[in-house]
């Protein structure tokens, strides 16, 4: 059994918050801002999330170490100097 099987295929904001270790208000804010894929039923007030899309969102936003970020900044500066 995989860890994804612990959650149903359609989640509410509280379940997404638990899954990602976030505050539920932050999950709702991300949903309102379109930063995380979310859906509302017609006339509904609550957000719904597809479990697999939440995992895709997480995979698409890897953590970049400070060292990697510094290397990327140096590369961007070098590109700007060449232009």
C-alpha cells in the first residue's frame, strides 16, 4: 500500500493541509490565488482538490538549496553580462 492510498482521490482543504504539513488557511489562499490546483462545485463555497494533482504540484516545486540558488544567480548574472 502506497502513502497516497491513505487519502481519498478527492480532498478538502484540511486534508491537503495535513498532507502537505501546511496551515489550512494557507492552502485556501494558495487555491484562491491559483497557486495550487483547486476546484469549486457550482454554487459551492469550499475548495476540492484532486489528490494526484496535489502530488504533481509538490513534484513541480522542488526545494532549491541556497548553494544551488547562488549558482543559478551567478549564471544569470553571467548571461546578462554576455547580452
